[in-house]
């Protein structure tokens, strides 16, 4: 396999969710250029339409127009699909609106925990009614929220963002203290849009709406998704030759720690044309094939690369020596029990991998990878093993490749485009 050419990954998933929600909370028309058109983003757009916003169709390569309006009580249940970000962040927005809404999702999302968000929202003044324990479906009635200071037990961008959005929607100050820095797209968007936000020593404080809501039309440009780009990076590293240019990739430090890990492993990824777009750092990535060695990824690094652990574990299976990923237990409550499935599927194709408590161990091997993997409708597992299936002598069968569309519509077409396979 050789790589060649240039490609732009789809729009950033995390930023697309947040931009859609903030645009819908505005009192104007917002044009989002580069927004993700994947299933998760469409779940957010569908929910916002039910709440009264005018959200145009999400299509790859096309800008989407959002007309913000006062939210109204939805006529039916809000279906968040497979998107945990949709569910948790919408809960934050709804906490500041004085009507009741019911949320649900697909079977996978209904198994994912929600109390980490709903309990602090209830402390702010929202009323939560669970139907099936810690998860969806549930109902929320927003209320008169109180100013809130929250010491978070985990570094969670979704939890932090839900509370900040609740403060914005409810018009009250909110302060969140994190044990470690989680991805900061919400803070960057708030700052870029003129809200009175302060970040200092792990403390994020929304003091007031500042210039929000906007009443004059404006545009937002969304960079390419760092996590989606990671799979293209992996394909280029594992190639036998060539060079790949990946354009307009978000390189936010809270999302791009995987690049540092790859550098330790011996990969060659160059950042060119660094710039800032709507408060986010962006660059082009130039990637060449490389021989990798194993590494240890410490717990403190995990919040900034959690979504890239499947890809890194896949690369570790082709590296020399052992790699260890510390404290990745959060992977158990993703779209699947991602932690267990990474190890099981690597073993299924002939690699060595194991889980000890919350640590993942992978031993590299040069042998061809062959076998069937169970992706459990998890997009990141599907894309990881699709990339590994391109290596010399590999014969990997995916239980279902369609889940890649959750975050990266057109993934397999793009992979064929850059590898010729």
C-alpha cells in the first residue's frame, strides 16, 4: 500500500454540535461552513428543529444555515440517536428553559450514563425524571436556575459544556473546576462569540452572556475533525511509501495529544501553515510512512486523546515492543465497551492485547493480521480495523462497516482515494 494526494477530513464533530446549539440559541441567522454531515451531527440538527430552530440540511461540502429562535416545548420525544454529545449538551441547554422535554436514543445510547450531567443540573434547579435508572429515556423540566459552582470528579468536556450551556440558557453564572484539562471547544467558542468567560488554573467561569445572544447575522468556520484525521494519519504511517497531505485539521492541544504519542513512537507528522480559525488552531498535516516502536501513554495524557486510543492501539499492534495505555476505563462507556472490544478484536486478528483493570496492553507483531472483528456498531472500531486491513497480507472482515458514518461519512471512499485500495 502506498499513499498519495491531499484530502480534507469532515468537519469537527465536537465543534459542529456546539456551533449548531449556540446558533439555535441566537436570535439571528448563522452560516456554518465546514459543518459535519455525519449521523451524530444530524441527530443534533433534528433535535434542534423539534425545539424550534430552523436548521438547514447537513450535506458534505455545503454550508448550513441556522436561524435561531426562542425554543419551544417539543411536540414529541427528542431522539438523540447514537450521540452522547447531543443528549448531554442538549440537557444543559434545556435546563434553562421552563418547559418539559423527554429525551431518548438508540439502544447503545440508552445504556450510557447520564447522571454525571443530570445530577449537577438538578442542583442548579432543573427537574429530572428518570425512567430506567442512570440513562435514557428521561425527562427534564427547566427552571429558574441558581448560580452554580461545581467541582467535577472527572475531566469531561461534555459535563463541563452542559453546565456552561445551562448557565448561558438560564442567564446565571457558572464555575466548573476540572481535575485535568478536557477538550475546550466550548470555552473557545464562547470566547470567540464575545461571552464573558474566564479560564484560570483549571477553573472555567461563565460570568455572563456578554454579547450573546447575537442579533446580527454571522458566519462560523469549522475545521477538519482531529479524530477523523487520525485514521488517515494512521493509514499513511502504515503505508509502504508515499506521502499524504491532510488539509485544514484542527490541532487544538486538548484534542491533538495523539500527535505527541505518535512522535514518541517514531512517526513523521509535520504541521504546515499553522493558523487560527474562529478561535481554533488549525494546520495541514504532512504524513509519511514510518517504523514504530511501542510506548507508554500516561493517565494524564488520556483526556486529550481518548477518542484516538483505538487508532493508537491499532498502530501499537504493528509497532516493535509493548505499548501501554493507562487509565482508559472511560472507554467502557462509549458507543460500545470499547476497551474490551479493542483487546478482543486485536486478538481475533492475531495480535497480542490484554486489559488489566483500566489499563490496555498491546504487543506489536510484524505478522499479517487476519480474522473477523466485532465492531458492535462502534464507528471508531470500524475505522481502526479498516485501516489495519490495508496492511501487507491482512485479511480483516468487519462485522458491519456502516457505523463509520456516525462520525465520518465517506470514510471508505476517502481511504480508497488516498491509498488506491
